[in-house]
C-alpha cells in the first residue's frame, strides 16, 4: 500500500530524511574547509597539496550547497515541529563555523 504525498506521516519522514542528510552535508564540509585551505593550499604540508586542495575545496562547496538546500527547506516547512528546530539549529551552527572561518582567513591575509 502506497501512501499519499499529503499523508502527515509521509511529510514527517521527508522532513526527517532532509535533516538527517542535510545536517552532515553542511557541517562536515564546513569543518573541513579551513584545514583544507590552510594545510593544502596556503601552506602545503603534503606533496601535491595544492592539487589535492583544488579538488577538496570545490567538493566541500558542492556538498555544503546540497546540504544547505535540504536544511533550508526543512527549516521553513509547515507545520512546525522538532525537525524545523533541529534544521534551524544546524543552520545556526553553520553560521558560527562560517563566522570563525571567515575571521581566521581574514586575519591570515593581514599577516601574510
């Protein structure tokens, strides 16, 4: 028996799936971005670090865009529930990570 798209259980399952896929796709690449830039591109610590960094950074950006799309849709869907709050919380964590990453990279450009 297939469920209707208007079924409330189906909507909650879609919202849960969007959060469980979107949150790791946003937070993990955001945490990986700063070390990838610093240790692979700016000050390469491994052989061929810049080449590896030029592949890792766009992959992080692509994964973050997909996860951000899923989280943003999950944060604003009605009716309001726990997954809206969790999606909003994950977006807030992303905002904090992006803030300290931007601040660190700005300070590094001043010192170079």
